[in-house]
C-alpha cells in the first residue's frame, strides 16, 4: 500500500503550493509538470493519513458532499471550494454591456447544498444541470451585482489564506461591476 500523496495545481497557483509546504514545514521540491501544472509530493505515512482524514482525496468535484461544519466556518469552506471549483468571469455583450458572474461546478448533491447555504445567507444562486459529457456535473451561478459584491466580502472577511490569482481577479472584476461611461 502506497503512503504517498500528490497535490497538483495550475502553474499560475504555484505560490499556493509554497504556502502549503511552508505551513507543513516541508522541504520537498515543487516540480513542474508540462507547461501549465506543478505539484508537490508527500511521503510521510502520518502526514498522508492526516491529510486524508481531513478530506483530501482525488476527483472531489464529482463526489464531494456538504460536510458537517460549524456555522462560523461556512464562509471559509465556501472560499476553499470557490478556489478549487469556482470561477469569477466577465462576459461582454458589447463594449459597454457586460455581465459579471460567479460559477461553481460540482455534483448535484453538493450544488444543491451550496445553493441552500447561499440562499440562507441572502444570495440568489441559480442551478443548472446536468452539464457536460459525464452527466454528473452541475453548475451554480450568481450574476446579481449585489450578490457578487456581498459574496466577495463574505468569503474573504477575516481570511488569512486564499488562492491569490482568484482573489486578484475577483477584486479586479468586482470593482468594475458597472460599465464605464463612454
């Protein structure tokens, strides 16, 4: 039985692997995989066992269920989920008309649970699914300007760790929720 574990991310998020390694007081190298990914390996039996007990396992998007979690930890959990399976985007209809949105991907159970949590916290998500070839993936979307601004505050309030690339994009797009005057 193998006692190794690999965490792989986009090369754009390499700093997150450095933060993980630093927090675990590790010295193992962070390796480049092709042109767009990097990873770190862990071989400590105890560390791997602990990480698995905390819910680290492959292909979570298709299998993850909403965990039993304290109410005060929900924004942090949603932030982590957003970093892994969420996105913020801007779709332009013309040079002056656009829509900013937040999407999450996951299985039907997780998306319904997340939708309920978001609604209880005053958001207005919409569910779509199943989407894609696997017929397992569902999408949750929010496009109301007030939801996007409130969501950013909700997930980052008091936070000490996040995916830098996504927070920068969030800050950039949410600061421009209305079209520029031309």
